[in-house]
C-alpha cells in the first residue's frame, strides 16, 4: 500500500473483547453444562436481550453452547489450550503481517484438521458475529455503529484517497455514504478476527470488490509471505519510477502510449515481499499503466501541460515548466495523482521528450 493509516479506537473493539471472553472463559474452560453464568456481565446482558427479542435465526446463544459442547466432549485439555493461543495469534494482525516469530496465522482449514465440526461452527459463529449480531440493537446501543466509526476514522485520516491504489477518493466524514471496510485478513479464511478493528480497513469500492475480493495477503499458492500492516507506525515510503521504451521498432509516442511501452518500478527498502503481494492482489502495475495511457484525463494531459499549456501561457521553456510542476506536485503527492505525475514526467525527460 502507498501509505499506512492511523488506527482509530472505538467502542466496537469490545466485540472482540466479548469474543475473547467466550473463547477463553467458556469454550477453553468448558463446564458440565453450558449456562449464561459462564458469560461475562455486559456480554451476558446482550445475549439475554437478543434472545428475548429474537424473531429470526439464533446467531448467538445456540452456537455458543454448541461450540462449548464440542470443546468439552471432543477436545483434549491441550487442544483447548492451543485454541486460546490461536485466538491470540490471529488477533495480532501486525505480528502476522510482519512475520513475527512465535505466532502463526490460523485458518479454518487448520482448525478443521483438529476438528471439522468445530471449524464449521466457528466460521459460522464468527462471521455472523460481524454480519448479524453487530447490527442488533442491544449491540448498537452499547457500542455504536460502523458508520459512526468511519466518521471518526475519517476525521483522523485526512488523506482523501484509498491507500491501496492511490487512484480513488475515500468518502469524507460528513458523507451519508460509508466507505467499504475490508477484512484485510479474510474473515472466511482466518479464525477469530472477524470482529477485530485492526483487521478492518476502509478501502475504495474498486479495490475491495474488483481486485481484493477474498485474496489472502499472507499466502500465495500455500507459501507464507509478509504483507503490509495497514496501521503500521512508522509508515513507509514507496518509490515510483517510470521508464518508456519502443516496442517492435515502432516509434515511441508518449501521447498514445501502450502498456508495453511502460515499465513501472515500485520499491521500498526491506519491503520487497510486501510490495510483491500488494502489486499482485490489487493489480497495481496494470492500473498505473492505465493512467499513463490516458489522454485528456491522465498522463498525456500532464505532458501537454509541460510542453504546451504552461510555456504558452507564461513564456517558460518546457524544462522550466517541468521544474515548476514537479515542485508543486511534490508538496501534495496524493492530490491529483501527483505521486504518478512526478515519475511520469521525469520519465518523459529521461526519454528526451522534455528539453
């Protein structure tokens, strides 16, 4: 990703606290009978209120008891202890992304190797905790809503673009439309982190629904890899370099570029693994090449500004215009796709098209 976000705490974090209390206090320490007294006070009140007003499928108390009984009857004490560690591992989102020693990402496939029924019940419970239970009135009365979190998040994260692509705008804090949230580590793949706010990242609609989908940042073809942690402190700097070359002997026309004319190099010292995954999942290179091939709305216009528009209006040389454009763009790299405009124009200069 181009830059990291600032993490914004919110009462919704307590959803994960409730889940932890059930995992470690109920399922990993099962009693002869599952009863409400096993659940911590605030969450017990929520369970009771939801049960009292239930008009549809039981997403909460029934599954809690079924998983309790599986853990009681089918798991050993050592397996239950391991289950508690799996919860901790999968909720250390930063540790998983950076490859922290001593923790491992636990998928539902891993759980299924221990107990298939448990894996199925856990996936359904955790998914519904996010998609169904989170929106019930007893929860929203206590914790608020995701839309409220987005408003608070956006007031802190003032850059108005998606950090995963840099191309699309993110809705502002006062918009009636909430931006998409991505489960960065897919909730259908990894156990226990469906309600972790540190696993939730506002993201543009295109990155979320056209590119990321259910792709896994931590694995490719079964091989483990590092990934950008969206809330890392400090952040990082991605260096962008664009070069041009002719194809099959054809004349290079920077106002009518083809993908094959363009090479985009994205680098950050020590983050090679993270950059590879980011480029693959979000198809970054092809999307940036698309901008470079645009005419009136993209890179061709940037070049026309330097070669014609600015020199004609101000009497400057193209090189003076280039220096001015780069100086202004460098002050606001995320405005108007300046982070691409600068290397594109620098590439034009190196190719000899700006003198």
